[in-house]
C-alpha cells in the first residue's frame, strides 16, 4: 500500500479535494476539514458532496486553507523520512 500523492499535491496547491472514502484517501483527508469524502460506489453520496462544495463558498475556502496547512505540517520530507527510518529500524 502506497500513500496516494495526487490528493496531497492538490491539497498543497490549494485545489479542493473530493475523494472516495477508500484506502489512502480516508487516511489523508479529514472529511469536512481538509476535503470531502463520499461513500465509495455511491452516486448519491458523490452528488451530495459535490453539491455541498458548489453551494458553500465559505466551506471551499476553509477546506483549501486547512488542507494546505495540514500538508505543510504533516507531509514534509523530514517527517516522511523519519517514519521510514523507524519502519526499517534505522536511526537518524
């Protein structure tokens, strides 16, 4: 399992993220805070979340700002490398 980079790239670039609630998406995106998640394989859920984004400018602004900040705080190379060093038993 590999963390998907496309949502992270979008979040860092200030692009809204609407993703299914599977795999790495649910790990990266805090629903309603850093993006929106819809139930996998549910058209109704996808439509509901898309309409929510389209109709709420304040939500879009908050999601964008929160997502950019989250990436800056949690997905720096320093933090990512530290996790891998621990996983492989290496020391910094």
